């Protein structure tokens, strides 16, 4: 008991001391809130490294506002409540000026109340289900209309798919995305009977029956396509079963929203050639900016085989926008930076320019790639920039909602009743 | 940036067109190039919706080069030279690309990648190209091309191709391709032949065939649309059946909505519309005489609205009687798109015939899936059947032994690239690695805890999380590839309904081998005898000269080693991650407990029961696999209430307590 | 009675005194009401740790005293959290909805309010209808009753089924683990009506108390957790000190003998199992408003195993051992994973504790079971000079894992 008390006292003292030392303005602190252990470490560690690289680069360019940038890295360990705790620690103990972090939607929902309460600033880099716009968060990943909807359009127009299998892991991103897609497809004239939906647990491995079900969908003579929001490891079993069943991309194309270069490195892709993925960025994008980014990344990480992926680009854009906004504002004060973020422009790695909208979402081009045998994507379609839509137009409840932090000063504005439903998020 | 790109695009296009014109004037380009140049814009755009004319132009050109152009295009071998917009076939040679002229087939030089633009038809465009190629390829001397043509036809056919296909059947030398052609001819006849008798004959011929393609041809024939008619439907329509509003097929609301859609009835006032109408007519704090404050009551809202309607300010509020009357005045019927009732009758008969067969085969397929899942659970649990079932040791780290086996397979595959050899090496190596780990664990930890089963659970759980984290530290959290050899790829296809992948068959066989091995070791070897003796009464066994420590060590090692081999098998069909083991540990314990501890047949039955149960629930609720797992576990909990000692319970002294 | 109870259990008084001192010290040092030396996030951590200590006490009752290694108590903990979370979420959302609809020209109908709350809560998981289990979410009183009723009922039904068919020992452990797994898988489904994988979030924001800063709220919850722990500890100490306690210890050491003596073993076990499930529910209901979010991952089977490990490390069969174990392991764990522990440089390799802490923890489970079955609490025995009687290696009973030295001594 005694030892605990001394341990506690020690920790308390340490915390007190660190908060006392926090008074000075330099260096400017950048919080990095990505899981370095647990199930999400697989994806998030890369983003932590990306942030360290970007901060390092910026410091070499002379820092920001005459100060050096300093990264404060914490590990929320894929534990959702811990995200909230660590976010509070970053904002109150370490006094960071901005946080870059989170991957899963549930971790973002966990952090939201803390960020809003303490008026922090979070850059969230991952494609997500939308239906959210917080005053204190900038969403640099894709909203559904920047990934899912264009991919479905591609299926409808380019591949002539008439019957859809929406396969997803059972969590909020697939649920909401599939909901939006179901509604969208029905508006496009696809009958409800022609939409097959299935949810599987995380890490699911027994795919034989589901693949058989999908093949059997072809029995009424319509072309079948699969929209996959299957997450992480479960994809491996899914694609293996698909290959074993001899389903070729020409018969039943699969477009995935959660499979990128990083995920494919765990797979032998020779049997998957031709299946698709939709993102805002592919490593194979042929631009000088991308070549430079990849080169810097390889040099920083010391490994030429490491791939780059979409959330990395999101952090790249988000970080640079934040730097520019803070430079224009002349301060890292959250409110000043936020106002300067609106309309902030920065070139994409895939060409074109990303623009930050007043709804805190980016305008980005949508790319569709076919999987190649080397685990990279062959970009076969690239749209013009699509502005991210916080509230989808394809669900009746959210079609009437709008987010505009500049003029309406509201993230959830009901255009019918002309009222602001809420300023703070309802998580 | 985009503006610049667009501009550049147009410049190139302009240059291309003018150059093409100039070239044609000088007769410098061939006729095929001229066609391509005419279509350059849509070819470069490469969208399925607009590419049609370009493909038709090439296919219908009558030029001998057409087939070559279409094939190159389909294979993404067609490139456009940025400088003059001309199209070439290009083959890569190091950094350079060798260009070949489509018209002459002669090389015309080479270019760097920056000077060229690859034409990348997407899979939709490739399918159109494939269909366009069918005419050329059906009688191609190369059997592979003829097979390609048939594949394209299977995917996407049209009425014009029926005649060429019929003409191509007789000259076909290859028996397999000929059979495919004949089958395709039947299917196309059903869809496209103008002669009704021929269609019905073809339908009858295909009746009872299990192929998805047959159903894909028949189902559109019997596809129906729901239509509404004011009064009796006109004659000459092929009506499937009439529907009564309010029945299960046609709910009352849906039926009325159809009337509204068809402008046959006034729309109902939805609650939201009602509210908006009220809001629009607030006068002096009241609507239709009802004070606004009372309008939180739905009944008052109706009263207010009716008052407004009576004043003619809003559309009338529909009563249920009015809705009923409107529904009564109309006829709802399902109409076949196919006008001939003889054809739809034949198709329906054929489909009924097929669907019975399909049902039977689906049951068979489900049975195979269940068997396969059961064998996977059995394989995962068999090691546990030894350590837990025979020795009574709770080993929570069993899953991590499975994981170690899978990672061993992965490491071996990194060293030995040949997949077949690597698997052959990996299996004994995985056994050796996990055997050693098991022996070490038994010697260091478990033997001190034989009398404290609950603490064994705790200690082995500690080892489990330590091993899992160690695997993460060594191999990272990313899933690692463990690829099966090619001869295990693919699936054994009985028909379009019943199929099972070879890897699952291999796992099934492996499970059988282990069952035999287990029985052999336990019943026929000295180790088995000693194990059974030590399990039943260690003191007595020791008195008979058996060294219980050694026996326990070897038995535990054996159980762990088998887990390692199971790991290789599971890694082959699923994934290799550090969490691989924990996915199976609870299921494995369930399998052993449900089956009955201490009896391998019980474990087998338990695995089969859990496997088929899970597949059964999945079949009943296909859209939610997670539910299947939940209900399966609940079922097991209840099952154990009724058979606490499992399916096959040990009786008497062997039961141990 | 009271006197004799305290006199027989001096450790209870000492424990309560230490807890009171600790609570007072943190209050004085806190940001919200005191000197501001302890940050709000750390107050929350400590408050949560107290809740973990409470469920560890419950675990010690079932495992340390009754010998039932339940791997399902975190399910009860989570259920308690869900029950209170439903009210917190519903009420907060209702407030937002009512405020926003108050501006509408026409006052909303109850149905409209309910629909709007539904689409706010379930919109994120693609629904808007209220599932049946939310029927009572509007009432704080009912949800508070459910905090103990739901875990209690689940424990009652499950325990009745399990004990009735004489499932004991490791079989029972596996069965409870299966129950936890089934529950967490069930909650992972969206159809369960509790927002699937997203769970219930924003729980730290108390409805109607928007103006109260988190620094104050955190102290309130810290006090409530300390009070709950004190009461729970008293209750547990009282339960194990009387005749009931003797019977359950008897069940642990030799179930058959107690049954032959005429006691209804099943009833005793069931009563204890249900009681501890209720305590776990209360602990959860206090924990999750401090954590801010509850989702099904919280009740995955591994959490319950960790719980057993805390109790083992702290020392089974003594209530303060459970508290020490929970507090020590969870605080040390958060210190190591928080990246605050210094890396160890070995020259050829750098040990980063983020990567190696779990391994250390796992190995310490092994070490504790092998070398220190009495856990950290055993140190107290050294201090109070209490030694196990030297029995020259003879067995006391069939279960050598039981800690029977104290009983043997009496």
C-alpha cells in the first residue's frame, strides 16, 4: 500500500512539474494520437511515422512562426476510452497546439467531447462514414461522397453492374456507408431485392459460404458487383476464398474501400488482378510531387520497400494546410487557425489542388485503381476534385442538414427549419 | 493544375486531328489508323458508355487488321504517341517502348514512357471489346482464342451473335469447346431466337441443368413488373398474377403509393407535410382555430389541418375509407416482360424443376461447408484434446502454439520460395518448433501446477499474452502472407452450386490423418499406454516404473506439436497474424468441452456439431455472420446444461472425480 | 455486532482510513477544487482505478473466497456501464433535440421528439428507430435500478443453469468465458440496439450540467467511486466474516463435504455470484462516465482474464489484496503504455516499454502463480509477522491452490 502511495505521489508530482514547465510558447507542440500497440497499431504506426517525417521536414525548412515544432507522441493502445484520456492529457498536460490522430470512427467519437470541451484542434486523416462535422475537427480523409458514391457510379456506368453485394465488417463505417449506398442505389433504380448485404465480425476467416452466396446472386442474369467495406485482416481470407472459387474480376468485380497498398502487402495478389479499390490517393500516381514524397518517405523510414497510402497523403495535406493557416494567422491559437483553414489550398500528391471547405472537409479527386500483380494499383479513373460532404444527400434525415462553420457557424444546420440543431457534436 | 492538364489534353487532341488530316492527305497513314484517329476522342476517354461507336467502327471496318487492333486494345497494349496522337501497339523493352504500326505490322521506332499515353480500357470496356472480338475469334485457329470468344459470349451476348455461333459449331475440332459452343447455342436460342417453338425446345432441353448461366437466362424471362390498371387490364398482356392490396406481397401503403405515383389518386398527407402546412398557416398564434401551443398533440394537429382543408387552404386530408375506395377501384397485377405465355410457362416449369435440384445441392454444399468448418475446428482443437482432454491441463497458450506454427510456415516460405517444398518442410518444422515450446513450457511452468488447474489457466494465459506480443514485436502487426501451392489453389467444382476449395479438402484430410494418428498413439503405442496410466493414477503409474514427468512432458509436447501443424493449415486458408490463435482458443475449448473431455471421438463430434450449427444459423440468417457466432455460443452454454460432461461422457473411474 | 465485526477485521478499518486519506489528499491536490497539482485526466484515471478496485473486490469474493474462477465479471461491469450510459445518452440528446425543436413554429409532438432523438443516437449506425431495450432510457431511476438488476439477473440465470448442472472448476471458467464472448459478440452487432461497435459515447458530459467543468465532474465521480469502493469493501468484509463466509470458504476447499453437511451449495454459490455481479454492475456504472465511452470491446473475454490476474497479483483470499492488485497493475500498466517509462538501451537493442510491457506483464502472471501465490498482499503477512504454519509438507486438503493458512492457524 505504501509503495502505491509513493508511486502515485511521484506520478502526481511529475505531472505537476511537467505542466509547470509548459508555460513558454516555443517550441510549438504537435500532438500525435495514433495507436502504437494493439490491433490498430498495424495501420496507425505508419501515420505516426508520417507525422514525424513531416514535422522533421518542416523544422528543416525553419519551423513555424520562428519556433521549432516538437512532436508529442502518445500511445492510446487501440483502446477507445484511452483515446479520450490521452487527448485530454495532450491538451491539458502537454498543452499541444494541434493534434493529428485517430483511425477508427469509434476512437474519433471517443475523442470528440474532449476536443470540443477544451477547444482543441484535431486533424483526422482516414476515410470515414460522414454524418459529422465538429467545430474542432478537420476531416482530411474521404467522406462517402468522395469514395463510395463515385465507386458505385463507376460500377453502374462503366461496369454495368445491376446487382450489388455490400459486404462489410460489422462496425459503424460499413454500416453507415452501406446504408447510404443502399439508399443511393435505390434512387438509381436498383431494386431492393438486388442489393445483398452481409456483415461479418472483425478478423473473419470462414468466407466460403458468403462467396458462394455472392456467386449465386448471378442466377437471375444480372451482372453482380461486390462493394467491400471489409476491414483489415479479414480481407485476406476473403480474397483467398474469392481466388479459390475462381471468381475473376471480369465476372464479379470487387471494389474495396478499406484495402490499400499496406493491406495488399499481406497477400499474394496474382489472383486478384483486376479487382478494384477506390481512394483519393494511390502510390502509383504519376506526378513529381508524389515521386518526391515517396522518396522522402523511404529516406526517412530507411526502407525502400515501404509503401505509401491514402491516409498518409491526408496527413501530408492536413499538416501543410495547418502550417500555412498558422503562418497566415501569425499564431497557433485554435480559433485563429480555424478561420484561416477555411478555403486553404494545397496541391494534392495526385495532381490538382485540395481545398478545405467551410464544413471542415477537403475537396479531393477520387481515384479508382485496379489491383496489379505487384500489389500496386493501376489508376484507371480519376475524377476532378469532389468537395467532401459532411451530411450525405442520400439519406432523408441528413439530406436536409448542412455544415458551414464560417457563415452559419453551425456543423449541423437544418435547412428546412432554418435552425442549428447543435453546435457541439452529439458523439 | 487541372486547367493546365485539360488544356494540354485539348492541344494534343487538336494536334492529333490536324496531324491526322494532314497525314491522310499525304496518304501517310493506313486505313486502320484513320479509323482510330476519327474515334480518337472516345478511345482516349475510354468510358463504357461512350466507347461503343469506336469499337463498332473498328470491328465493322472489314479490314484484316481489325482483330489485331481489338486484341491489342483489350490487352492494354495500345498506346498513343503524345506528339502526333497516332495509335500504336507498343511492347516494353527496358525503359523504352517499341512501337508497331497497326496497318502494316511494321516497327516504326521506339519512344520513352513520357512521350506515350497508354490506353487503359477498364473492365467494362474490355468486356465490350471481348464481345466485338467474338465474330473474329469463334473460328480462330488458336483454341485459346476460341475459348476467349466463348468466355466473352458467356458474359455478354447479343442476338446478332447467335448465327455466327451456330455456324461455328460444326467446324469445331475440339470436343470440349464444341460442347461449350453447343450449350451456349441453347442458351442464346432461349434468349434471342425469334422462333417460339425453338425457344421452348431449348428451354425444355436445359430444364434441370444446375448451371448459374441457365438460371441467368431463364430468370429474366419470368421477371415481372407490378402494374396498376384502372379497371380490367387490357387483353393480350402476359399476366403472372393479380395482387390484392393489403396482402403480404402488396402492403396497403405500398399499393396506395403506386396509385399516387401513377397519378391515379391524390397523395396522402404525411405527418411532415401536415406539420409544414400548419406552420405555413399560423394566424394570430393559432392554426385553423387551434392555438399553436396545443399542436404538440397529433390529434389537435389533425383537427387544425381538417379546418384548413375545409377552408380550402390545403389539399384535403384523406380518410382511411377514401384510401380503401381508391384501392378497390384499381387492379394490381404482375406482368411478364416476355409477351408469350407459352415461353413463360415453359421457363417457369424449367425453373421449378431446377430450383428443387438447386435446393438439394445447396443443402449438400452447406453440408460440405459445415464439414470443412468442423474439420478446421477439429484441427485447432485436437492438440487441446490431448493437453486438456487427456492430461487435464488448461493451456490458454494453445492458440499461440497454433500461431507459432503459422509463423513457422511463413518464415519457411521466406527462405524456400517454392511453395510445395516449403509446405513440405514447414509441416515437420512447425511440429518441431511447437513441440519444443510445449516441452519447455511443461517443464518450466505447468509441472509445478498440476494440482492447481485454475492457476494453470492464469499462468498459461500470461504466457499467451507474452507470446502474442512477442510475435508482434518480431513480425509486426501486419498480416503475413502464407501462400498455398498452386495445386492447392482453386476449388473442386461438382456443379455451379456445389464446390469446395482444395485447401479445405486438404485440411479435412489432415484432420482425418491426425485423428488416426491420435488413435494410434493412444491405443497402440507405449507412450499412449503410459499417458493413460499416468492420467488415471500418477502414483500407481509411477509405482509400475513409469516416469510420470517424462510422460507428461512428451504428451504435452505432442499436443503442442499438433497445434503447430494446425497453425500451418489454418494460416494457408486464412491469415497469419499474431491474433490468429486467440481467434480459435475459445472455440477450441468449446469443442473439447462440448464433445466430452478425454475422448477424441467426442472432440470430433463436438467440432462437427459446432461447425454445422454455425453454418446452419448462417444459412437461416445470411446477412449477419456475427449473429451466427453469438447464437452458437449461447446454444453451447445451454447444451452444456443438459450434458455437462459433453456428448460422449466418460463414466466410472475414468471420469476422474 | 458492529464492534465485534471491526474487532475481528482490523484490516477493514485500516483500509477505510487509508482510502479516506487518499481521497482527501487527491481532493486537496486536484485541479477542480484544490491546489491544481493533480490534473483532471489523472483524477479521472484514479477514479477509474477505484472502480476497478471495486470489481476486483467482487472478483476476490467469487474466486478468492468461493473458488469460482469467473471469467465473466467484466461482462457484468460492462452491462452496468451500458445501463447508465443509455440514460446519459438519451437525456443529453433529448436536451439537444428539445432545445432545437423549441425554435420550430409548431410545437413538436412526443413522436417527433422521440424520432429526432432516435435519429441522433442511431443515425451514426444507420438507424433511427428506438429498440425495445431503450424503453426505460428516459428514466434515471429505472436505469439506476437496471444497473444492478440486469447484471444481477444475468448472473442469476446463468449461475442457476451452471451450478444446477454441477459445472465446476475450469469448466465453469470456460463457460463464463463463453458467456462473455457471446455477450460481446452480441453487442458488436448493430441489431443489438446499443450502437454496435461504436457503443455509447460522450458519457462524461452529464445532462443538464453543461456549465460544470470536467475538473469538477471528475472530482464528483472520484468521490462517488471512493464511496462505492468503501461500501463495497465493507459489504464484502461483512459477507466473508460471518457464517456465510465460512460456508463459501468450505465450498472452495471441498464442495462435496459441504454438500454432505447439508448445506445447499448451489444456493450459496448462486447468491454470491449474483451479489458480486451486482457489485460489478455498480463499478461499471461509475467507471464508464469517467472513461467517456463504452463499447463491446470493453467486455471481450480478455478483460475478465486480466481481472483475475489483478486479483492473483494482489493476493487472493484477502480483500485488500484485490484492491492492491487492481490499483497497482492498472496504474503501472498505464504508466508503461503511456510512453512515460524510459527506454532501456542494451547497446544492440533498445527495449521500448510500449512493445515489451505486455510481455513483462504476461511473465509476471507466471511468476506470481509459481513463486508468490499470495501475491503482493503476501508482503503484508511479512510485515504483520504472520506465517503459514509449518506442516512439514503435508497437504491440508484436496485443492493445494487454496490459501488455507489463516484458517489453519485459527
